[in-house]
């Protein structure tokens, strides 16, 4: 039994710690780029919401234009979450961790950081930044009034409520769709 000069953690002779560190850095860069793309989409959706304020889209006498940006935002959130889940799984496997617990820990960090920004930044923006009408990179972002004069215009709290409702309904719908699809296609594949 050798003691003294050996470290407490065994070394992997086939995959060095230096290689894993480089791959972790590449994963962080991919996470940063996806987050920047996500934030760009959030601000793009806010410009789309400002455009939709001037457009009236009536279906059966109901103006849907105030609610369309919230639904679009929730669809974009769902798409980004699903795409990032695939990328995060691939990156965590690519980093080649020795232990399953370490793999799951790093995967959880990746999913948590991205999904917090993806799911909550648009809500944060509507609740805390949109009432003040900020300027971003020289472009004035649209402002919402807490108590609008126009009855067709939604206040900040109504926009926030609309977005939360659309996210909730879409997540319930997609969850049920995925569950039913897995049951149907799982039964077909077993035959």
C-alpha cells in the first residue's frame, strides 16, 4: 500500500484534468452565448409587443393583439428550454466526468442558470424595467403605463398577468402533449 506522495483523489490517466477544464470553459462560453441570444430574443419580443400595440387583430370581436406577445414569449421560452436541455446534456457528457454525481451536479448548474434567465427575465423586465422605458444600446424600449388611458392598451400588471397565464397554459399543454405522445409512441415502439 503506497501512502504519502499519492493524492486523495485518483487521477484519470486517459482524460486529464487540464482537458476537462478546457471543456468546462468551452461549456461556459456556450452558456454565455445562449444566454445572450435568449436576452436578445426577450428584447426583440418587447419590440414586437410595441408593434402589436398599434395593430388590431380581431377574432370574433375580441382584440387579440395585446395577448399575442405574451403567447409568443411563452412559446419562445419553451423552445429555448428544450434546445438548451439537449445542448446541456451533450456538454455535460462531453466534459467526461468520472462520477455520475459530478455529472448530474454540473448538468443541474447548467440547466438552472439558463432556465432562470430564460424563464424569469421577461417577467422581471415587464415588472421592473418596462414602466420606466429604458434605453438599451441607443434604442428606446417601449414603456407601459401603470394606468393607461386607452381601454385597449394593457397596463404593466395586465401585461405581466397575460405573460404568466400564457406561460402556465403553454407549459400545461406541452406537458400533457409530451406525456400523451410518449404513451402513444412508447406503446407503438414496444410492439
